[in-house]
C-alpha cells in the first residue's frame, strides 16, 4: 500500500507490458506492472487492465494519468497522431483521451514521425524528454537500444532526425526461431568474441548474411560454444547497426538510454570505435519525461 | 500404382518434407511426398516413414534406396560425415547405412564442408552433381537460392569453395514473425519496388538494419501497399545477399538451380547487375544427382 496518496499516475504501456507508478510530484512512491501489453488487448480491454493494476490509487475526486508508449498507437487504447520532427519531444502536447470511469483523467503523450527516410517512434520521445529535462542544453546523439534501436540527433532541445534499426528483434528471431537457435545459448557471454564479431560486421557490413550462417557452421564443424555464439551474434548485429548509423554517432557526443544489460553492449561497441558514451537509466528517463508531461498539463 | 516395377528409389529428405521417386534407370516413373521432414522425426521414425510412403515399391528381393539431404545430418536417420572441399560433389561416395527391414538397401549421399570460412551443405551437393552430369565441363558459379542460399564456385568438376546466406530464412522470419508482418503481404509483387530495394541494399548494404524498419514506418506513415512491401523486403535481402557474395558472381558464368518461383528473383537480380544466369530446375538436378549416385554404387 502507498502510505501517502499519489497526486498522479505515470504509465508506460508497451507491446508486451504495462507499468504504472504512483507519483508525488517527481517522485515515484510505488511501482507495479502486469503482462497486459498491447499485443493481448482489444481496445475496450485497456481501461479495465489499468484499473485492475492501479485502480486503488485513484480517489473519488479522480486523478491525472499520464501515459506514453504504444498505448497511443493505432492498435492501442486511443490513437494519438505522431508529431513530425524537427520538434522538441512532444511531452508538453499530451492528448486528453476519453475513459469510461469519470475518475480517470487520461493523457497520452504523442510519438514522433519523420517523413524521409520514413521513421516513427512511440515511447522513446518520453525518455528523450526526460534526458533533456535532466541535462539542460545537451546537444548530441541519443542511442536507445532495444527491440527497435533508435539513434536520435538532438540539437537545441529538438529532435532533428532519427533512425531505427531492427537490431533487438533480429537478435531474438535469430537466437530463438532460426536455424541458429541450435547453436546459441539463452545466456552467457564472451567479450573477445563479441569484439571480434563487432569489428567484422562494422568493417564488412555487406557480409552480414553470410556471417550469420557461419555461426551455425562453426558449431557443426568446430563445436563453437553456445555462449560464444551468442556474443558473436550480438556483435554481428550491433556491428551492422553501427555501420547503418555511422552518420549519427561518428564524432558526436553520445548518450545511451536503457536498462544496464541492454545498454552495456552498445556502450562497449561505441567505446571500441573510440566514442565514449554517457549511460542513462531507461526507467529513470521515462519517469522524468512523464513528469515533464504532467507538469505541462 | 507404378505399371512397371522400379529398379531403385530416389529420396530427397529435407527438414520439412520427404520426397521419393520410383526410378527406372534415370527416369522417374512416379513421385510421392509426405510432411515427414526431419523436424518431426526421432531416429527410429525414419524407416517407418519411408516404408509408409514407398514400401509398396520394394519387392521381396529388396531395393537400393539412394537418399540425399538432411537425412544424413546429426539429427537425421544416420549421420554421414561431410566431405571437405575442394572435392567433386560426393555422389560417388554414398554411404551404406543400416535399416531394420532387410529389403531396404539404404545409401546416403554425404554433404560438403568448408573449413574457412566455416560452412556446410547437405542436399545441394546432389543438385550440383546433377547439374555437372548434365553440363559436362561446366565451370563457373552455381547459385542455389532457398532457406539457406548457397553460392558455389565450381572448377574442373570440383567444388572449390562455397558460401551460405540466411536469405530465405530471414525473409520468412521477418515477413511472418516480426513487426514487419503487419505491413507485408503473403503473396503479390511489385517489380519496380523490388529493383529499387535491390539497388538500395546492393549499393548501401551497411544500411540494411535501418532499411528493414523503414518498411514498417512507410506503411504507418504512407500506407505502403503490402505487396509492394513484400517485393521491397525481398529486394533488400537479396541485395544484401548479392553484396555478401559479390566475389562469387562478379564477372562469372552463373547458373541458378531452384524451383522457378525461388530462382526468378535471383535471376532478375543478377540480370540487373549485368550478369546473365542460366536456370536449372531444382527437382531435375536432384534426380540427376541421385541417378549419378545410383550409377556409382
């Protein structure tokens, strides 16, 4: 139980997970989460899922609930249009969205879009806003590794451009659902193998399709250990990501936003290119961004 | 029913499918197939699966059964060691393998392996042997598109080197199991979109990871038609494959072995690079290779 009643509720609603925080000002008093991600929900199931998880935090006078993430997508609770770059991350433009329970004052933070090359994000804009709120005047490139890794060019408080790579999703598909799955461990690591594969993919990115199959062949012929293969797969895919995003990070000040286990290989990969990177915790940035959104209501 | 009794049985046993032919000399009199691919079979289930499908072709005196494909893999019926390149495709080295039914005289064609870069094949060596049996003295590069596309350098009747790319498997994973699946049709085509994406991936292969996500973003922002997205995904992945295999096909005589729908986009892709390619039917090459194996018993 929360000892002191919250004044608002922060919500990060993604594809696979719903997370809520009982907030007092900028401070999270309690955090809860459920598996009620977008994937399993029909539009009329969002409000019950939220009330199941956080309903007891909402008093009879109602409460502001500020949400970011895929909740605002076409398959989400309410679709909220993207804001086009260049723009400040649009946390000050949260959209009031209807709810059946009149105590629920729902606000959804819009995502961002880029016309050319076509690109979109939902959720990361809030983390970027949080990072900029905590690092006033910061210019440079923000890397947000994950299922869909984002590289974001920030200047004078605005997102100028961004680029998404399927890196995390490719890793999961290849490691769990492809022929390579027989050769790749669920956990474990080999730092030297990671660095070598990263270098291989960075310097010869055009050979990726062949380098991936070689992981399987190297196991069949030489019994490559599965934790080594796991680190090599990560190195190949992050190397390919770095090759694709070179124009973003080369010679730039870089911040990596994410959970430590997700951020670590990117930080290491950037270090190996001679690019030092600041690390910022993903959850902390989400909360700082949602707090900025709440203050702007 | 076969009108005239076969003298031997040709078998192509892959991951997802078992196919058998009742052969008289080099001529197939009847073909049958079942879904008894390797994936669903324990080692003791291979012989019953074969007898269910082709048992009535085998007389009381027994019969030579010549098999190629994953049947000789570690997870197959009997493991048959790879033969190292450089070597002629080892159809003349089929390995006699035990069976419980004494009428079954089982022979399994070995696959090929390459030490560096590590690579393996099982099944394609038989198609290559078939192609070389039908095209005496042919030198050049053979492309075998599929789940795992192979590029094979052939000289003086021997396989000198080869390279595998995960192209077909990546296409299936991305089109059916990734975020892109929402934007990609099961069928349909757009030739101009294919050619443009191919060119994009060929000339900027290092941008593949970002180009893939752009397929999804282009649908969300611009409503890119799903058959166009399908052709673009194929173009990106085959373009990446061509970039990886450039040292194989550039300036070479190329033959593409495969079913027409699998071979067609590769033939078109090679034409767009100014490389004319001969096409050879995959099933016909398999039978010609197994026939060469049978003659060599």
